[in-house]
C-alpha cells in the first residue's frame, strides 16, 4: 500500500447554535473554546484534538466552506475517553443536568474493553464517555 493515515486531525460538527454548542462542550466535557481563521470560526479543543463547529447553512453563506454531502445537526456518534472513574462520569453528567441515556455499560473500543456512559449534546449527537479498564 502506498499510503496510510496516522491519526485524526479534527472533525467538524454541524450545529444549530454554535455558541450554545461550544458552551455545552466546555461546561460538560471540559474542552476549551477557540475562535480561528479570518472569518472567526469556532472550535473546541481537548489535548491534541479539535472539533470545528459549523452552523447549519454555512455552505449557503460561504461557498468556500466545503462540507459533507448531507448537512445535518445531530447525526453523529462520538466517543470520548476520560481517566475519571465511571461513577465520577455519572456524577458529573448528573450535576451538569445532562441525562444519561445508557450506562454504565461495558463496550469494546479501539484499545479494548471500557465502561461507557451515553448522553446527547444539544443537537442530539450521541456522546459516549468511556473509561478504559
């Protein structure tokens, strides 16, 4: 094979309200919000990872902003890993007023067995918060 990829650099989430979405990821998942680029786009960061937040209708407003074939908010399933204990995850989500839709449950991730809690962000994306055993 001539080429393989090494890692993700960033992902893009379509969202109904960029500011509210950024606030949710900062408040609930402890990420940092940032503004970048000449048009003041918004992203949230954690570690070496970045999630760009794209408002619905962005392509119509800026044809240079290339996007997937279907622009939809709430269509993603994302898994985040934490070093917190599973009971700490549940307590934190509850304290933030976030409904746990499933968990704790045992799942298998990229590195093996983990304990996960599932919730949804403001757009309805499924958010998995996992703790490796």
